[in-house]
C-alpha cells in the first residue's frame, strides 16, 4: 500500500476502532484526537458508532499531508478520507498550504483550523565536540545534516546532486539521519563518488545530540506539509537551506531563519550552502533567528493552547 510508513503493518483499523470504543466506554472520554484520516480518524469515527449516544465522544482529525497529497489523489481512498473528515467534529492541518490542498482535493465539508507542529527538545546527552569527534568531523569542516524517512518526496537524488556540487569539497561532511530504506541513497552516493563526504546513521533516538552538533540543515523535498526536521534544527540554532516546497515557507523565513530555493535548483542550493560554510557569522545570525522563531511560534507553549481551543470548539457542537 503506497510504501508509506503508516502502512508497514497490516491494516489495523477495525481492531483499533474496537479498542477505542472500549476505552471510551470505560473512561467516558469527551474527545478522540486522531492523527491521519486513514487509518486513525476512520477508526475513531467507527468507534463512536459502537457506542450509545450518551457515550459518544467528539472526533478531532489532524492531517499531516499523507491523507491529502498521497492517498487523497487515489480514487480508492478519497471516499474513505472524505467520510472520516465529514464525520469528524473538527479538522486541523499543520500548515495553511495543507489546509488549502485539503479543501481543494478532499472537500471535507466544514472548516479546517491550522495548528502547526511543535517540538519540545530533550537535553543533548553528549557535547557538540564529542559528537563531532565521533563522526570524524575536523575543526575546519562544516557539518551538514539531513533528517528524514527517505521517502520518494524527500528527493534523495537531488540531495546527493546538491552535495556533489558543493565546493570546496573538503569544507564539509553531510550527516544523514535515516528513518527508511537507505539503499537508494547509497546508490546515489556511489554513483557520485561521495563516500568520503556522507555519513549515514540509522535508528537514531538521540536526535538532539546531532542537531546540536550540526552547522547547517539541508532539505531537498519535492513536497512537504510542514517538515518537522527543519523545526527540530531551528530549536538548536541550526539554520536550514531548503527547497521552498509546500508548507516549508511557513516555517522558514527566507534570508532570516534559513535560505529557500525553488525545487530542483541544485546549483542554487549548493551555492547557498557554500556561502554559509564560508560565513560563520551569517550562520550564527540565521541560527539565532531560527531559535527565536521556534520558541515564539512553534513551541508547546504556543501550540497546546491552540489545540485546547479546537477541543473547546468541538465540544460546543451539537452531537450529530
């Protein structure tokens, strides 16, 4: 099923719905908040049907992009997604871009609220120097970082192309923290002879250690609803050079908290990286601005009250 992460397991919609209904019954829940229309909001809507009227919770559905941009374009899934959204009491998306795309492709039938992602970082377990030493990063090298699940929309081919264009070649290394199949990336690295420039780590749980040690993020996606890894880097004062894809311009302020280039502009992305490698003062300026924006706009202190507002609004609705 599409090769996407939420479908790595066999379909669990029905058992999840049964379990949701049981939890609602025993705890008299007011709200089920489900992330992704398929399968989670679908299961929540189904669970509500298992319950008597006085025990039926409100359903809040949050979309992150897969529902709209991948499954929503599949004729087999669109009716299922729309059913889940039409029968939810509130819908949120993580960006204005995704809100507009959802309204256009799915036509959910009622209003959508935008509530961005947030990130609450842990404290790095190792110092910046320790991590860079472990990775073999020289004092005069910049450490670039790319964190993703390596899905097709992340455009790993473009990532490798950008890296192959950065000069001088000895001025940096790229760390890829990978959450998916690394073989396509390994193939690109071999094709472009980048073995000495790219480090790949898999199954990383201490992401804070690596963002705190990095100098510049690099994102080459063709589509993003938000891009949480950019926000993670911002939290640690690590500015990102990225394609201006989807909702990313709502996260990065071009020239202020990072640098944006059109999708596919490998040369432009490489030149932007080169300038930041050569100008530590500009890196610090962008990084400080990024950290401040993450705190002011995308912290839990900002986002949790926004969700509470959505919950209150949902609870004021008449039971359908």
